[in-house]
C-alpha cells in the first residue's frame, strides 16, 4: 500500500476509541494533525471482541507506513468491554501520571500499542465516579486554555464536569443527562405528547428556568405531562422544554464557579452556552481537537521528548 506523502513527519498514531465512535489521528512531533479518520466503529459495534481486526481495517495502512512511532489508544477500548481493561487512576491525575500508567498490548504483527487508563474519584459523600476517554480531552483542552485552574464540561449522554488545577484533573462528576432525556422522551408516557422533530428555543429557555424552581427533577418531569394536558405545552414545544429542564438541573447540580469551558459538538455546546447564561454562569466553547491534543501530550511523554 502506498505510504502517505507526509509519513516521515508522523511522530505518533493515536486514537480515541469510545462506545459508539472511533477517531484516529496521525500527529507531528508538535501535535499538528496530519490526517484524521472517523468511523461509527465504537466498541459496541465490534463483533465477538475482534478489536485487532477492526484496528487493522481502520488504520492498518498507517501502521505499515510508520512502523516505529508510538501508538496510543484512549477511551472505552481500555474498559472491561474493550480490548483489554486497564485500571483507573485516582484523582488528582496529570498527563505524566497517565503516561506512566499506559498498558502495553502487542498485536499479532508485533506492533506495541499503549492503552490509556481511565480516571476515578470520590465525591464529598464518598460515592465513586469514573471516566474513560474524557480525561484525555480534558487535559488536552486545559493545556490549550492555560492558567492555573479551569472548570470544564463535556455535555452528552453522560455529561462530565471536571476541575483542573495545576494541569491535573483534581475531581469530576458525571450526570446522565442525555440518556435520561432520550429515555424519558422515547420510553415514557411523556414521549407520547412530544413531536421529536420539532424544536422551540423559547420553550428550551423556559425549561432551563423551571429547573431552578422548588420540587426537584422527578416532580418537574411529571409537570411536562401536566403542562401538555392543560395546553401550556404543545407537542412542538414539549421536547425543547424537557431538554432545557434536564440540562438546567445538571448545570445547577454541578454548581460551576467561574467560566465553564465546553468540549463537544457545536449543536450541544450551543445549548449549554444558552443554559449557562440563563442560570447566571459564563461559558466558552473549546476549539475542536482536544482529544488529539491530549493524546499528543501522552505520546510525547512516551517518546521522552516532552510537549
């Protein structure tokens, strides 16, 4: 197979391999992305644990063209359901800590891969929390942001809120916002009164505002049904109201102090920016490439040349 014309510039091959998606990059020694690939080939899409075959199909030509540079994988690929489980590191955790805890895995072709560990923490109440993959994005974003402290949010199915101090993830919390929203609208009686294709910005804002009222989330959720029966919400507005409601509850529970740096796709980041403003907080979107930046930092430590 023909090598890419810039193969000699490749200093690392890295991949963020999650539950539903696969993203891989060829990076220069400075962390510049020479080439990126994305596929709907998350670990749940790989049959019978055939992760090596999948990896060969996705980036085997890169491995052929660049035979000696570090290969680093992060995300759910290193989970119990993935290629090989790696232990969690307990916060606080830095890039150096992750690089020191990489788990080597040798492919049949003889190439050694390095699986990144996930992170764990315990809240003030002693309840544990975990993440896999998001820590790489968080540390990559924090490196770009700079400063001594940053609050970061990765909105999504299981939203993550993390605090970085001194380039270390000192703690985080997970909120099942996206999964709860999807479950409620698709698998409960509320969904029967929601037009899923419709959106209403004002209703979204009303939902965020409602999240600040007394009664709690469970009461507020039933209120969506009652509001529909009384005509306060229509099928065209109920879905956006529900979205604002659960996102508002998430943000208020996270209790951010100072500016929140948001990592994610543009559409959902935009919603969180609106919600943050409604609850009286400030938000800023992190430029794309946080995962690649974080993986670059780890690969640089692995090479021993810093970043």
